[in-house]
């Protein structure tokens, strides 16, 4: 074997190993889920259906309904509120949603948040 061949064979093996490792690393990084974008982390309230709200329970449902109340109070520019009126609107909204699970939650809530 010549001097050039003795040098080139180990170099070729090392280069091939490096190429395989790089390709494998690139393939693995493509399989990893990417972190959600800001728009994916921020749900669009207009996309929620009544069934999405009714499937929630406990504190999660209370927070969702509270967000809806806050949205409509803010839309009116209100700084005060009547808790009994808000409670009635919440109850009426949930009753409607139980009977109409496919209705848009935001549009439906607008009927009761007067």
C-alpha cells in the first residue's frame, strides 16, 4: 500500500462517520416538536364552541366564563358590575350551551351579557 492510500483510508472512514453522525443529528432535530408560536399559545375566543366550555369543570369553567364576562364588560367600557346579574347571565349561558353544544360560545355569550 502506498503512503497516500494509508493516509486517505482513515481520513475517508472518519469523514464518512462524521457525515453519518451529522445526517442522523439533523434527522432527529426535525422529529422534535417545535415550541408553539405566540398565536398557538393564545387561543382565539371566537373559535370556542359551547361544548368546549361545558366540558370544562370546576375552576377551569369559572375562569373561562370569567374571561367572557371580562371581555364583554371591557367592550362596554364598564368599570363596575352587578354580581347577581353576572351570575344569572352565566347560568343562562350554560343552560343554552347544554341544549346547543355546537353554537359559538362568544356569540352565544353576547346574547346573555347585556
